[in-house]
C-alpha cells in the first residue's frame, strides 16, 4: 500500500520494484524504492488473523512527534 496513495508515479515505482526483486523483503523493497525516493520507508504490518501481512510504503519518513524524556 503506497502512502500517499494519490502519488501514482511512486506507486508505479513500488509495483515495478516489487515484481522485479527475487525473494522480495521489506528491506529489499525499501532499498529499491529509495533509488528514486531517497526518504521512502517500507513497514510491514502484521495483525493477528491476517492470512498475509500488508506492507506500507511511505514516500517520506514521518517525524515521530514524541517528546523526549
């Protein structure tokens, strides 16, 4: 799942990378997408009961917004 989903160019980059990588993993997909989008991040969502995990591909790293301390 691409975020933002309205960035069709990025989603195409993700699809092409996903289908071209043998034994694709989130780390390998992130490395491939970062060739075009250097700050892209791939995260794997694992929910109990899901038959297959969902991968989220973010165009940019999100700031944590958490206060330290």
